[in-house]
């Protein structure tokens, strides 16, 4: 193998939250096997990431040539699942050892799309942080959130409208790209501002430039910050917050993956299985179903609360989480208790 390249989710490039998976897998493959990593074709995508991610037409051409012209071996979702390894680097090594991946070809093409989720690509998190949060606008956003000070709780709110509004979907278990009603964000922000022992500063990220949130509606006398001047600026702002109210989107999940914030997840979107709630437990097949079932079966109680909690429209934040935020306590570090990592939480 000379080159490691990820096949893009969409022929013309999907959103950043989706395209980081083949990108991360190409990076992991390059590191694990001493190959050259091929950058995604950022310059040719429908979103304006080219400048921020140093994408050039030359790198886009290199991506397309290695993806479609040079002889390659594919490592797809079925190959990945067959290894029995959720960690993507371990899965690659297992496939190579078993003779299931032909590394004699010049290119290994990673075609498993989003299979394995964030748990599978966790080893690429530091690399993605350096690339996605290291640009000028991202750094300005991070600095703006940090300027709120140590004695305040920064609450990130991500309201996704744009493309979601064009094809509205009901909020139900397993249905992504559905828009949560604005009262979900406002009620949750007001509840936290009323009960927390520290002042709450709201950080707004949205693809709707006309959206404005009044601090009075949110129950806080702190000004609402909106530091992001680009998608990567919004991503960095959310990743820098103490707690996040996300949209039901891969972009919000990416911010949670890159940061360490506590978060609420819309209860209406979660899959229920017995006494457990999860984001991906309702998948018909694949790692989501397998890992969430394992986590529910072998749930290990932890004195620290889960990082993400279910929250319905109008439902108050759990008392332990409000206390943790007020006193600066961390959540459990266990992926089995983190919803975005195929984790489960009690109903």
C-alpha cells in the first residue's frame, strides 16, 4: 500500500460531519500501515472548507486519481464488521493478518462510510482537533468562548435550519436531520440559568443568520455570544463550551466528539430498549446495534454521571448534572455511558 484514501460519502462531498469519517479512516490507515494519507477533495465540495482546511485543486485531483484511477483494494463496511474489532486501526490489522485486505495494491480505499461511528475513529480525534480547530476563525471562536471567564457556565446552542427546513422531518427515534422546536432550546437554557449557581453565558451557532435569542427569554443577564463567522468557527465555539444543546445532526455530534462538553440529547429522538436509551440501538444491523446491546448488558455504574442526558421539550435538567456544572465536576469518561459513542443511559 502506497496511498490511503477515504471514499467520500457523496460524489460531490457531503457535509463536514459526515465526511470526517472517511477522512479519519484514511488517516488511521496511513498511520497504521506507513502509507501516504490522501486529503479529501475539499476544494471541489459544495461547502466552503477549502481555504480553512488548506484544500487545493491539486490535492482534489490527487484524491480523485487515487480513488478512481489507480488500482486499489477496498475495505468496506462488511469487511470492517467481519474483523470483530470496533477500533478501526485494529480492524485493519486484523484484516491484513487474515489475508482479507490486499495491501500489495498501490491504494487502499476506505469505503465503510460512517460504520463504527466515533468509537471506531477515536484514535484520530487529536488529529481532527488539530486540523479542524486550528484555523484562524476557529481560534477566534474558541477565544471568544473562553473570554466569558472561569466563573460562568458556557452553554452552546446549535440550531440547524437551512437544509433541514427544506425537507422537514418529525423528531422520532432514529430520524436524523430533524429540527427540534425552538422551545426545546429556550426552556432548557432558562431552566439551567435559573437553577445553576453560576451565571450562564449562551453561545449560539446556527446556519440561519437571522436567528436571534434574547437573553431575557433565556433567563440570563449575560449577552448571547455568536462568535463563529464560518462553519468551522461554529464548530470550534460549540467544542469549547461547558455544556451543549445540539441539533440532531452529525455536525453537532462532531462538535461533541472534538470537545468535552456535557450535553443534552432530545429524548424524543432516542431509541428505547427495556430500561435503556441510546441513539443507535435501533439500527437494523451494524456496530450501533451490537455495541449498544453490549453496553446495556454489561452496564457498570459510575459515581460520575453520564456525559449526555436525555431531555424532552420542557423537561428540567437532572439535578446531578446542574450540580456538576455549578461545581466544575467532570462526567464519566466511559464511552459505554456516552450516547455519541454508542453508549446507553437509563430511561
